[in-house]
């Protein structure tokens, strides 16, 4: 009659596994975000380097899309158009443009740090869930052993 004790554990176990799966997916998404941010940072670095090394009259290759480039001469290195975010851009002198890009890089660094902290939190949450799953498995094993012992004892009475 009273053999319904083992049923609750299975459902809980499934919940834990689903939670762990969800955390894993979230972690992968965040890791992708970190990669995107690092790419953006590398591109910003390249831009800073270009601004520092180029001068008025330099010839550069300008990408026009589709992997095609045209040669162009820099008319005025003190007229650099820098994206400020949210589809805004401003024309800046060489030093100001570098400052703007450096600030942008710092902001990217902060965002990378923030996302990495989130990843660390997810990892520790996963570990806790894993420990709970292991504990539950052990408890289930013990219950099964006890039930077997009881069954053997009851069987011996006949």
C-alpha cells in the first residue's frame, strides 16, 4: 500500500536537470556576448592605432563593402567622424577622437567584467544544483536499499 514515497524524488530531479540546462544555455549566451565585446574592443584598438599613425595626406584603403576597397587620401586627419552610440556621430579632432575611443574601450571593459561576473554567478548556481542532485541520488539509493531490506525481512516471515 505505502510504496509511493519514491515518486516525489524523480520530479524534483527533473526540475533540477531542467534548471541546470537553462543555466547552461544562459551561460553560453553570455559567453557569446563576451566574445562580441572583445571583438568590438579589438576594432576600437585598431581605430585608435590608425588615428595615431595616420596623417593628413596619407593614403588609406577604405572598405566599401563586399570585401572591396578603394584607395583614398586623407584630406584632414583633424576631421574624424566618431560614432557615439545610438546612431549619433560627431566630427572630432585627432586627440579628441582618440579620447572618445579610449572612453568607449573602458566602457566595453566594464561591460565585459559585468558579463563575466554574471557567468561566475551562473557557474556557482550550477554547482549548487549539481550537489543537490547528487544528494538526492544518494537519498534515493538509501531508500531503495531500505525498501529492499524491508521486503526481504517481510518475505522471511512467510
